DNA sequence: TTACATACCGAATCTTTTTTCGGTTATTGT
DNA sequence: ACAATAACCGAAAAAAGATTCGGTATGTAA
């Protein structure tokens, strides 16, 4: 990984949460694993527009913070499968609410988006 | 603003939500406004570690997507005050849940953080 | 043994986001 | 009139985060 230059404030709940699942694909990965898609390659196929490398990296971070764990603890990685830890499962209700909000507001946001683009073309 | 190079997928609820309130300070700003801190300068003082410029910019984005609105519509900005729109208020329950999760897991994350730093120092 | 799929990783590059800096304009208080 | 405060903006720079590319290693199956 890389070293952060700017100190982060982990006394703020919002910042803690974003640190753990704020990455671009993290919630998508958590969602996939929750749906039973446990292997990196399958997660990548599910999300599609994310590259394999991103999945690997975000998975590694989720692993390092104990959100997911490797369940096939073979000596060497062959059929790695990831699953949510108990802590990881506590994210699910939050994920659901975020997803619901986004889905409910999707049309509105798309419209706004379109209007802003139109306005910027002058 | 800047032009995005990578197309974004607004058919995914998670992505829509993150587009609207995924910025580093957006939820903090929404929270502040909800607490009755309505003026940019006061929001900045509340958050402190965020610069004035960031507050302005994120506020401008929240405004452009209809999350907040300017309520003192004077001819020229003097005592600008922002408040949440109806749409903006629908974010509050999500914000609360995210904040709660972060607060509940703060100690755990800090510990993990510390362990990871220790491990990386060899 | 050969070919292929899977799991990873390092490093360079590119994109996005945040920060810093130095302004302008207008208002308020003295 | 003058100083101080507030709102806001443009542009450059820095930082963070994501993507691409090209690799290694291992297991599986023909």
C-alpha cells in the first residue's frame, strides 16, 4: 500500500465508515460475497466494469480490516474463497440502506445530471 | 468542475448514493446543516480540519444536485445560509446509520490500523 | 508435458479529488 | 473612510485512488 500524507480523523464515525467501505468497489464486493459469489474471478465477472486488479486490491484491504476472510485456508492459493466475517455482516444493513437510497433517487439524479450537462454546454 | 473521463454507472444504487454524498466532507456538511449550522463560515469552523475552499466546493455540489438550497436569496451573497431540501432530508437516516456503524466500529478499526502499521514497520 | 485458468503482485500511469494560495466583491462595525 | 469579516472563485499543486500492463506461481485438465 501507500503511506498517507494527511492525517485521518478516526474519531468521526462517518470517516471510520468511509475508510472501511468507502472505496469505489468495496460495497459492490461485499454485496457480491453476500450473494454467494465468493471467488475473486467470479466477483470480477459479476461487477464486470471493474478490473481484476481493483477487485484484488480492494479485497486485500477488506481482508486486512477484517471485513472478509479467506475460508479455503489451503497452503497455497488455488481456489480462494472469501466470506464475510461477523463484523463484515454488520455492514449489510448499512449497505442495503445506501443502495435503497440510491435506487430511489436514481432518476432524480440522472435528470439533474442531464440538466447540469446541458447548462454547461453554452 | 472537471470533465469525467470514465463513464459512471448510475444504474447502481450504491454508485448513485456515493455520487451525491460520497465526497470526503459531504456527510459532515449535511450533518452540520441539520444541526442548525447554516452558514459556510460556521460550517468550516465546525469541521475545522477542512479548509474553507473545500466547504465551498462541496456545498456548491450539494446545491447543484438539490441536496441543499440557499435560503437567504439576497441579490448578493452576504449572509448566505444553506438548508436541507426535502430530498436532502432523506439522506439523514442513511447518514445516521453510517455514523452509527463507524462509531460502533471505531475502536476495532483503530486497533486494526495500529496492528497493520506495526506489521509494516519491519 | 503442454495449455490454460486462477490468484496474486509491483510499478507506472492516469483520473479524480482535495488542498493550498492568492485573489475579488460586498457587508458590517468603528 | 477604514479595517475586519464573509462569500466566493480560478488555478496550480498535491494527494489519493483507480487502472493498465506485464509479470510469477500454482493447480487442473487434456
